[in-house]
C-alpha cells in the first residue's frame, strides 16, 4: 500500500485554505450554495485539468470511477454533471482569477533568484483556458 501523498494532493497542498476562503468571501461564492462548495468545484476542475478531461460527462465519469478516493482528494460533495455545470455557470470566475494571481505571486517569490537560462525583459505567463471542441 502506497503511503506517499498523491501528486494531486501535493499540488493542492500549496493552496492555503484561508487564502482561498478570502477569495470566495470577496465575491460571495457560497451565496445560496447548499452542498457543492467552491473548494469542491475547484478541486474537481483542477483534477479535470490535470487528467486532460474533455467534457463535463468525462469529468463526472472519471471522478465516479475514483469514488472511494474522492474523500482523500479533498472532495466532500457529490459530483454530478449538472452540479458541475450549475457551479461553473453561476460562480464568479474572479474567485479563481484571484487565487491564480496569489499563486503566481507566491511562485514569483520562490523563484526570484533562479536562473532559467532565458533572459526576458518582462515576466511571461502562459495559461491555457481554451475550451476543447469535439467534432
């Protein structure tokens, strides 16, 4: 039995819960939410991004196949396609934008003195937010 934390767990470890909650509170992300928290939504979408899921149906199927591991991944709510769709439609995108900016600032401080072998006048970030379109 593997006793090491998963890669997903190691990645989400860098997100401080209070910082995330401040982002949620700033944009009232939990307004009229009963079961599926912003944190659950973020974890589901981060998992989907890391595992190259292409649709809500694909995300739901993959997460359901890992049903016994969801709790250990930090996902507490029931994950259904309609729940994800509703959360993605209603929740304010600025919650996750603020979180991304916080993580970028943190990474910038961590690698301030690192030489990457590339000389750039300005900092460059590449974020993939393109929707995949299946024919």
